C-alpha cells in the first residue's frame, strides 16, 4: 500500500485537499478506510468561526492555551469505514475489510473528538484512526452512506432522552435540518402525540411530516409556541432548539409558557445576551445537550437497519474529496440540502441525490 493519502484540511476558514502520510494505529487503535462521511453543521461552524471554537477548546483544556489559531483541523466525524489494519494490543475480533462505524471519540487520545480536534485524523480523509473498543460492525443490508447518518440521529435521540418528555407533552422542534429531523424521529418513536416542526423554509415541511411531525408551522407566519401551548393543555411544552441560531434562545425564553423545557442542541460559541428573569419567573427548565451515549449511537444504527428511520430522505447530495470546498460553498449560502455525504475514496463535484 502507498504510504500517502488525500485528506481535507480546514485552516483559517478554508478547506484544501493535501497529501499526508497514512497514519499508523497505536495501542488499542485501528486504521480504517473512509467509505462515507457526512458534512455536519458543526463542521460548517468550526470553518466559519475557527477562533471562537479554538478559544473554547483552550478553556476546556483540549488545546494548549498558547496554541495557534492557524492550526489545521482534519474534519469528519459522521462516518462509515472499513477495517484496514490493527495496532498493537488489540483483540482483532472483526475481520480486515469489515465495514464499521463508531462514536467519534478517541479514548486512546484522552477522549478527544475525531474530526474536530487539531492533531487527530478525520473521516474527510482516505484513511483515519479509531478505537477498537468503540467499533460497531455495519449490518450487511445497511449502505455505507446510511451508516454515516447514525451520528446525527444519535445527537437527536440524546436530546430527546435529555428532555424526559411525556407522551402527552407538546414538542416544538426548531430547525428541520439533520438534528431536528433526528429529534422528530426520536419523538415519534417514543410515542409523543404532539410534534410541531418549526422552520422558516417551507421546503422542509414535507420531510418534517414524513419523519413524524404531527404538524408544521412556519414561524415567520404563525406562532408555534402559542400552537404548542394550546395542544399541551395542562401538560408541558418542550422546545428543542436545533437551529443553532443564537437569537432564538432569548426569544424562546421570552415566549415559552410557564414550566416549559428548552433543550439546546444547537452549537453557540459566541457570548449571548439573555434575560434570565423571564426564565426565573416562569420556572423554565433549560437543558443543554451534546453528543450522546454509546448505547444511543448503537440504537440509532439499529433504527436505520430495521427501517424505523427513512435515512434516504436525509441524504440530499454526495461529493468526492476534491469537491468538498465546493459543497461547503453551497452550504454557506441559503440552500435546501439536508445531508451531503462525502466519499473520500473518489473525486467528483457535488451532485444532487433524489430519493
């Protein structure tokens, strides 16, 4: 095997393909070939707001305080891959060539995030490193691009689990991108009776309803909070903020009814002006949700395999490794994509996938 590979590196808000050495797995690690990798909203966010994200990394201790903001990040954390070789001190329970996915964390590197942390390899590369202990084999009937959607489904499932919602409560899911749709699907599977999808893009209405929303409200035209409050009656209103639009947080604190829950899954890296007096008087529950538990990740893969979630409807585009910057340029502008899948083993510009 050649010892060089193509990798997409993000630096100073720009993406470029470069040739780098294929990594060598250390103790407990596995070298895998990337078969499919989703472009995540957090990938877009770190590209647009690198300094903000790096400041948070430094304060949390995942980057050295004196580290430069010029560092590269090898992106990609929503993946399906194929086992190439095992490092030392591994059990080798899965055969070489087995298709796998995993929680994108390297326990062997102190719990750092794959594809979001400088110094680690990501799945926008032809090859990258994962931990053997976290590997999940992909069922034969599940296509690689479907398995790459496991990760955002797990984020939505975790947010719904964090909410501890009752079936008679009224849910509002704000933003019908991949995480919002994942939350809607999880709410439906949990039997929640009132699931309002709220998104200013009318093009999201149909897919939100297909994923399990009981109704769609365009927040530019109608009041989704008033609608949910009426549906909830004596039960709770639970608002899932899946848009990552910072001004919405104070807006929902102002508008939410008493005893409501607001679950924040969007990534907000800039300081916010929030008037908590309203949250106090109304005794709101503010819940923040990040990542997921390994069990939720495994459950999400099983939900794809058993046909409980129509993953095909989420996949709207695919692109080769040399077309990634072009795909990001499309996603930076208003667009109707939901999930674009990168196939790092090939070249090719962004193409629309119809389901």
